């Protein structure tokens, strides 16, 4: 987080600005999506980012973090772009993942963003691994669904040098005529001191972006068991990347923790100082707000659940019979094996399950129980992969590697 007027931000910890309690609205239908945001998910993202070391703009660590974010967006099936920018005497990379809206008559774009760079000497777990983790979590979860309007998941470098990366991103968007309707920026959302800090989150806004915060109020009130936060409204200040969008005429808000981090911009800004439950609740708030803005499209967009039941991981099989567990999680098959797969879909139902061996399709089963007998001559390590499709065309997969000796 860039804080050239740090004294003003510190006041957040001690003041209770005017805030509004909105009546809960009927927002049924996506509580299960919010449940997919977990502390463990955020922990993995933040720890990975911290492990790169200080992610200072233009350094190798910063570039490695950009590649990591890129690989995650690609894994989630998003359209990914690296924006190489030069501004203010610096040059680096922004990373953008796009989830296209299904409403072809809409050009509306909604952005969730954070900066992934840090200051020299700081591993940047809270500032701003926490915000970057929120963007990655939102991308992972929401990429499994379809929305009427386009969502862009964006991470910036150059924030600590003066909002450089986001300046170039917003400037380009304006030049392209991009219809960015709403922006949510997350910067330092993972630190609390006590019970009071765990209860509140600050949303900085301008008058024209208050409608975004209003949606967040409604989301928080609709899912108190999953979010449990009161939102404190504050006038926007140019401390983080939301300001670049405001500067170019876009509506944006900025979420920040209520109690300012004691380890800000120091070597002690590490994950062990963070409150991951708090970070996960703010991330759910952000995701719920995005769902409301981009409008979850009706239909079955969820992939089937699928897992390999046989051969089990870490067992010895002899002529298709389970013998006993093996150490180190190794799976060994002597002779042929009848593969068994569990597949389920709560919406439209499972249409078929495909069995692959080392990438080659071997068999398709359209009725449960889903089975395939593999009794070919084979030696050493092989990989089986199963793909389950539901009636709506969504696909889920699972795989298992094992040693096989079959004459």
C-alpha cells in the first residue's frame, strides 16, 4: 500500500465514521459459492507470494510473482494478458485474467484488483499479499460459473512507487473506451489486533461509487454467518490503486482493514502476523459484491464431483484385489485392475465418464457404477485420468498414478 499521507490512514484505527446499516435483501442462491472461500485457500496464496521475498517493482522476485499469478489465472481457464508498462521511470508487468460475460449485448466490465509488489525488505504478506490472494481466490471460485457481464481479475506492480501500474492500466482502459462500470480494490485486508478490528472493514468511496458499497452492505447483511462484518464508509484518498480508476472517470471503492498493521512496510509483515479468518470474510464480501454486480447467470455452471475410488492411493492390488496399504502413499498394481470412479452432479446429472490411460481415451461409461477394466500388458508408472461430464457440458476430472506390472 502506498501511503504518502500515512498519518491520515492511521486515524482509521481510532475513528468511527458515519456508516449505514442497510436492510438485508433477498440474495439467496450463492451462499455455497462464498463457502468455497477458505482460510486454507488464502494461506496458500499468501505463503507462496511471501516466499518470493520482497517483491520490489522491476526485481526478479516481482517478475516471479507475476508469472505465478499468470499461471494461476491460466489454470482457472481465464483469458490471460500480461500488460507490460513503462511509467515514472519504471517498467514492469500487470497481470489480467478475464471471465467473459454470457450476455453478448452487454459491454459492461467489473474489475477486482490488487497490487502484488512490496517495498524493499518486506515480504509483503498483508501489504499486499492479502489483496492479491483475494483476487486469486475470486478468480478460482468464480471461474466455475457464468455471469451476464465480464469480470476482470487484475493485479498491479508499481503501486509502492506511486500507483504506476494501475495508472497505466486505467489510462489504457479509458483510451480503449472500456466500459468499466465498477471497481473493487483490495489492499491490506488481513490484519486485526482484537475483537473490534475483527468486526469492521473500511470501504473508501467517492459519491458516484457509493452504490458499490451499498451492494456490499446488502451482501454482508444477507450472509452474516459467512461474512459477519460491519462496513465503515470513508471518503476516498489516493493511497491505493482504486484512485487510478477514479482519476480516469471510473467508479471504484477500496477495502482496507480497520486496524492499521503494526508491521506495515517492515520485514515482519509475514503471514504468521495475519488473521486469515478476517481476510477470508472480507474476500467473501468482495466475491459476493462481484456476483451481484456481474449478475450470476441462471443455469448449471458447476462441474461434476469426481474421484477415483479404485485403485486407492497407497495400496497394493493383486489380480484386482486390494491386499494391504503401502508406506509413503505408493500405489502398486500386480495384474489387471478394474478402475472404479465416483461421479456426481447436483444440478443436471452426470452424462458420461471417460477413462484415460497416459492421455489416451480407453473407455466411456454412461451409467453408474462407472467402471473400466484395464488388463493390457503394462509395466512401471502410468497415470489414469477420469473426466466426468454433466448434461450441461461441464467437466470435472481426477487422476491417479501407480506402478503396474501386468504380463
